[in-house]
């Protein structure tokens, strides 16, 4: 993936930059699909990203932070955040 592609994903996800350079996804979550030397890894429920040179720091809803190379990401998908839309009571 290149910088224009990740920028398009972040624009579609309505990412907002914070003071500490993280890009927070308020209404959506992101899944990044990565691969390196035949091994693949999907990082899901990403709520925040930080781009530092060729690296992506991805913060998940569980508080995990993953670091991957932008070159190893081959796809991304955007999902609506279900946790923030939950209403009280029985539905």
C-alpha cells in the first residue's frame, strides 16, 4: 500500500488528528490486512493510527498497539463502530 491509499482510507473513515499525532476514528473502525514472506495478519477493530515514516502504529479497541510497515499492508476495510451506537435497554 502507498501513502495515497492509506490517506484515502483515513479520509473515508473520517479520521481526526489529535495533539499527540494520532489519527482517531470516532465513527468507524478499520481493518488492515498485511502480509510478509507468505504469512498474513489482519489487524481489526483499529480505532487510532499513527504514521511515522514507513511504519504504521495501529491502536485497537482492546488497547493493543501493533506496528507494521506500510509496504506490508495490501488492503484495508472500514466498518461502522457498533460500540458507540449501542443504546440502553432492550432492542
